[in-house]
């Protein structure tokens, strides 16, 4: 079987050759905007939405005129087409896309350098979250706060994620199975590390923190559309820690697992059952929308060996 391929600046290359120089600004300064997507049945999920968010990130760092996002769509679709056939029937891929400003001038050799663009795929690592569909995710609040909007805009999706790394490190010291929930400087809930948090309260519906304070998640937008189609309210407002602890259910929404139930916060149980009926209904509606049984797929491929899915 042919080895997987990747994309670097428009060229399809063997995946093991996808590298960036040590003097690239993405390495030297961490200046990297990115998107991560997944496929359902070999088709990229909401590619246009991901690229719209990427365009906004590129605008925020001054690269909007130097990257053709329509071309990125073609490359991403072709990359998935080439690599998906390496999987077993019914399996799916993740696709990571990143853009940096290119070489860091103070260290790069002379020349007219442009942005660095890379894409690669990998089989979805279902083993990392498959058990959470049944047992739920534990969250812990630590002293690490969300990055202030005075540092960079909340809607900028970038790989400068030291705060996530440190917050998860501290959370696991409290509970090895936990991940971090980050608050802002005012003590309001923002996001979990690499995921949007949504709660459900009977009589109010789904509740998410204010849009201007969180990364505009493609997956949480999917959840909102499913809720609205089912006639369930979905509101954005400030969320306090007590709102979570008194919620009927809490969930994390992110690209690869789509939706996960949250069972506890700081060791305190959330709701009467985890996973609860609202989560079960939402993940079933999501599965119907993408024509993939999300939890069943994760269980089937959680123990795959190698990249072929065999």
C-alpha cells in the first residue's frame, strides 16, 4: 500500500517529508493559525465553515491576501481522497491544516519567502475518548485562566496553547482523568481545553458562554442547529461555575468526538445521570445528520492496529 501523503505549500509529498525549518515563525514564535477537521464517510465535515474561520484568523494576523482559501479547499479534498482509501471500510480521518507567516526574518536566510502552508491526515484516535461516551468527562478548574482578549482575540484559532497545556497539567494533578475548564479574569466560564462547554437546563435549554468570549466552534454551531431543529432553545450568556454544578447536563463539543457528556466539575457530580437523556438525543440526531453512527464507529475502531484500520 502506498504511504500516506501530505501537502506543503501546494505540493503533495510523502507524509514523512512534511517539515518546517527551525527558523520558521511558526516554530520560533508559535505564530501558527490552524484548523482541524474530521471526515464522516470519507467526506470532510463542514469544510466551508472551517475555512471561513481560517480566513478570519488569517485576517487577524495579516495574511488574508497571501493565502487562497479556495485553493486550500481543493487541496484538503484531494488529500482526503488520497488517504482515506488506506482505511478500513467505515473508518474516518482527521485533517490538520496550519499556516504560518513563513521564515522568521531575524534568523532566516535571505530570500523572498511566503507563508508556510501544511496539511496532513491521520486516522481518528477513537481510543482517546470512546469510553467517555459511556462514563463522561471530569473537569477541574485550576489557577490557569483563559487568555485575555487583550492578548489576542478569542476568535483567533491558533496553536499558541501553552495555557491549555498548563491548565490540563494542573487539572490532572487533582484528578488524573480530568481535563481543565478555564475561567476568565472575572471568574466566568469560557472553554474547556480544546473544546466548547455547553450546559442544559430544563426550562432554559442549551446555554453557551457569550460568543465574543469563546472560539466560534464549528461543532457547537452544529449542536445549536440540531437543537433549533428540535425546538430546543439555545442561548449565549455568561455562565458561572454554579450554573454548571446546578445544570441538568453538561457537554463538551469539539471536532473529533463531536459531543461528550461531562459527569463532574471539581469532583462534584452534574445532573441526575451521566450521560443524560439530552446528550443521548443530541448525539443520535448528530449521527443521523452525518449518516454515521458516531458512538458505534468509535467503539468499532478504537482498537484498530496501524493506519489501515485492519
